C-alpha cells in the first residue's frame, strides 16, 4: 500500500466527513467488505441520507490502490432499491481484476457526494503460484535477501510467511504490487526477508489460503562461483580485445616498414662507385665511369 494511496484515501474520508458535519447530507455504503467468487454477481448498497437522488444519476467509481486515482466503472449497473431510499450496484460475472474499493458518487445541486466505499475481493478458483528469488548483498556476500512472489490470488486472501533453517518462522515484509499496464490491473503479493547467508540452509515460503497451504523451498548455495563466472566474462573480453589491438599495431608497423623499404631511392656517390671498382649493377643495367 503506497503513501499516495493512503493520501488519496484520507482525502476521500475527509471529504465524506466534511459533508456529514456541514451539510448533514451524505452517502453511506454497506457492507464494508464483500468477498465473492469468480463468475458470481457482486451487489453493493448506496444509502442516501438527507438528500433525494435518482439512481440513474448515481455512478460507481473504483479507487486504484497503486495510482490513487478514482475511475468511473461503466460496467457497474445501478438501480433503485424498491421501497427504500437507496440504490444497488451490481458487478456481473466478477473476475479477480474487479477486486478493489468502490465508491458511490452523485452530484446534487452542484455538490459532489462520495460514499465511504465498499471493498470487494473476488477470490480466484485457480491455485496461486509461488516463486522465490535470491539476491546477495553487502561485503563478502554476508546477507541473503529472499523474495517470494505469489500470483493468482488477491493479497487479502492469503497469509504469506517464511520458515527458515530448522523451523524458525519469520513473517517478512509483505506488500501488494500492482502491474503497470493499460489492460485491467492485476495484483500479486511480494514478501521479502533478509537473513545472514548460511550455506546449506533451506528457506521455505509458505502461503495459506482458503484452508489450504502451498509452499516452495530454496537451499542457499555459495554465490561466489556464480558471481566470479559472471565477472570473468567481461574480464576475458577485455583481455582478448587488448591482445587483438596489440597484434593489429604490430602488423600495421611491419606493413608500413616494408612499404618504406621498397620505395627508398638507390643513390650511390661517385666516390663509393670508385671504391667498388668503377662498376655497379642497378636493375640489370651496366654503368661505367
């Protein structure tokens, strides 16, 4: 749950409280929490106090926990609750993506009224998936950070914890994480725990949901072999590049030296020719002095 989400939620509660205190008009919603299964119809109630409003003018807004924004839900149908000063709102064929907090909203005499909200949790029929990731930090690989990712189930439906070593239970730090996409947002649970790195120690992430238990284990091994292997790759590439550069420099030096030797003019002074007997040979021709 992000700080921005808490800020948005507190602002909504403040708006609702201000309306109650000053205007004496407000919208109350019930029940506060609804748990449902996939493909079921979810119904929430909006009760109007101190005001008259037609249900066709009522809208449902969903609070996104990640961004803290309120979005109009056009797929939610609102109708009059016969004989009562309230409206009902339906979510048909519910999916886990429909989970969230919904607020009834209506404008009366240019005044916006927002309900206190109903939290809907749609439980999936599928079994959740559990994955564990290991990262090592600090000097000499002394601290292991384990991350357990639980998907396929809403965070409110599951209890996630760790069993470390010889049965020591650790709650870890659990938080819901929302995906970043234009499609309907999905949520999964991320639980992290830090512990001293001990070779051969087995760590198990346990997920309890709907009376069932799911777990996945990881045995800590020496990370130095992996780290050195990864580090040796760029080191070997650097050495190979340096050797290749040296070979290229030597080859180019020899090449230009040969060109310079072939193009050097063959000039001999008359004194030198006289010392050599007065005759020299140059490119197959005979010269006399």
